[in-house]
C-alpha cells in the first residue's frame, strides 16, 4: 500500500521550502501540456521548487521525509491499476475509457477543472467523483479504526490520523435533485452486502423528491431547460452523512459526518454573517476533498454565497467539538490544511468566476489539471437567422475600469445610435443585475420608451411588458439574464438585440438570436460589447481561433453575418 495516492498525499508533512513556494504570490509553477485520447488536451501545473544561491536558481533535492512534488499524471488502461478500498472495488462496474482517464487524475489528488460537462456525460462524471469521495472516506476510516486498537506508548506521530473536525468531503450542487442522485449513487457503491443499512432513508426520499416543475405542453421549454430543472429544484438544503462499514447514516450532525452535500444557499444559512450569534463554520476547518458540480448554475443563483463559503475554509475552530488533539495531524494543527485540500470543479462552460476559484482559492501542493480543448466553432454557428452581428471591443486595463468603460460606451455610442435610428423592438440583454439597475435608472432619467423584465418582476408585469414590447408601444425591452435562465420565456417581436455583456451561458446567445422575427422588410442586427475580461464566454460563442484574433486585433468592431 506504499503506492496508495491517499497515503502519499495525506500522511506526510510539507517541507519548509515547499510551504514557502506555495505561499508565493503568484506561486512559481511548472506547466506540462498533455494529450489524452478521451479528455483531450490537458494542462498540468505543479509547484516549482527552487532555492536561490549566489544569484543562481538551482533545483532543490528532496532528501528529507517530506511530501514530494507530484508526478505528471498518467492515464491507466485498467480499473484494477487504481487503488480503491476493497469494500468499494467490488461494486465499481461498467467503467469506460473516459472515466478511467478521469479517475487517473482525481485519484492522485490533483485539483481538477473540467468545463465540458453536458447532459450526456453528467452521470459519468458524477459516478467518478462519488467513487473518489467514498474511497477517501473509507480509507480514512480504516486508518482511524486501526489506530484505535493500538496500545498506549506507540509513536504519537503514527497515531495522528485526523483533522480538527470530522467532515472530510464537501459536495456543492445547485438543487436537491442533484443531491438525491449523488446519495443514491453512493448507496449503490457501498451496499455490496445484504445487511447494509441506510439510516433515515425514507425521510431522505420524502424530502429530496417531488417538487418538480410543471412544464407546459403547449409552447414547450427548450430541452436543456427541462433537463436542468428536472426533479426537486429546491436550492436551500444541506445534509450530513456518516459512513461506517455496514451503514450510511443520513441527517447526521455535521460534526459527526464524513460527507456533507449542500447547496451554496443552504450552507450559507449555516455559516451566517459576521455579528450573528448562531453562525457556525468550524466544520469547514478540515475538509480534504471539495467538489463543485453544475458550477455555472451557482452564478445564476448567487455567486456571493460561493465566495462566502470559500472564505471560511480551514479557519481555526472556535470549539473542540470532541476532537482528540493528540490524534490530529501535524499539518492540520499547524494551519496547513489548505495545501492538502483537493478541489474538483465541473461545469458546462469556462467562466472567469470559476477559473478564479482554481487560480486564487486552491493551493493544493498536488498541483492542478485542467481540460483545455479548443472550441472549433462556438454557439454562433447555431444562429440560423439572417443577421449582421457587430462585436464592439472595449480596451479596459482592469476589471473595475471595464465596468465604467462599458457603461460609458453603451450610453454614448450604442444608445445614441439607437436613438438616432429610431429603431423599435430592441431587446437589451444584461447578465449582471448591478448593470441592469444602472441601465434601468439611466433609461428612466433620460425618458427612454422602455419596459423591463428581471427576476424580481411580478408575473403580471412581465405579461404587460411583453405585450407592450410586442405591439411596439415601447422602443426597448430591458431583459435580465437570470430571468431568462429561470423562465426561458419566448419574447415575441424582437427585431434587434443589444448584448450589454455576452451571456454567461453561451447557448443563450444563439437561442435569443434565433428568436428574432423573420421579416425581410427591415434590417436585423446584433450588437455585442466585449472586453479582454470576457475572453472565456467570447471563446464559447465564436470559437477559440476567432476569439484569439478578436482579442488581439487592433480592429475595434468585428462583424459576423449568419444565415447567408
């Protein structure tokens, strides 16, 4: 078992030199590009350990019993080559090549970013991270149980096998239905014996099923909407689970749990805010595996909840919570847990918010692997209407500056031109609610003829806004992205669209473009504003090569013509 990645990653202390390297801002990293048959192009980054002597940089030799730098990941061709717990190994079935490659990475405790999640591979991804989570918990438990039987007087360091608190795995998902699928998958992976018991299973089934949306048969929603909002879509939940040899105990107190599954909102309600008396976040102090699934939906819910949770990892617990400090690992006591935590992020698209989590909030000394396959065409290829699409580039130097520059360009260039042309049936699409409010206030101040629809608009006012817009009684419909995500309402009468910022979910771009009225009696245009900080979503829409050209070109406006 000396080659077990679990032992290699968690049972050794970091060298002082490696800690210094990891603390550097930005850390010095070595980057390796790999090409695998199924996952495609990978970028592996690991800390680059150096020592400066006499103004020359020399590699450090690892000669002491400290954790070593990770090896470059290698894909296995057989599930038996991966070291899984015996209780788990017999239940793993029907693993394909894609899953083998995925398990080859995450089982070595590298951070992992995969932004090509879709409805076809969702269950395969879920199966892999459930295997990894259960495997991690079972191996941790075996070590604790074995050490419980050791006699007093044994080497104290050998008995250090725990964190400051018990929870080891945290899985964040957007809806109860996702948690329901995860827990059922974990049960199937563990219940090889007939006497395996799931405590509070009936309560779990009752609370995590039902509550489905009633989808209209007339004017049906898009297929991806129906698949996203399948099952129970409650987004305020959390559940703790304790794993034993013969049972899975649901609804355990967090401090008696090995695995926590929650939504960002559900966890935020427990963590609370500064000044609240009942807040609690000690259970995040020793999380060793963190998993985000369907991450792009977190931006449609409330991204601040995710950032708030990230700010409370690996803090010193306020209470002991029954922990035996003589059994706590040295690196956990010394406040180094953040360097051992593995983070896995799965989403359907590459977004700057998600990439910032990996870049700024993940310090795993095991390095990170990202799937970075180029996008050949992007969702712009799905636009079938005959449209002229104008992309206006903003040359902002900082993210903060881009906010002001975008607004100034919009009111001085785009709106001025719109007012001069006297065009009607113009939809202005705004992803950020902050930007939405700024534009709404400006349109009111300048007496523009407009109606508005956001996630906070009441159904009656939505219907009236749609009616006024369709009949041309107002010039502009101000439309928020979050409303579109949760409703996917068909807006009739659109003749021109202004994307104040490119859609977070790239598929919304082609969907809205294709909703424009098919009429040859007028010119139909798309106007989109983008900056260097929109590179991720721009790539998803126009493709990797075209996005690279648009971001580096001196040209300020780029035009695409579809449907010809």
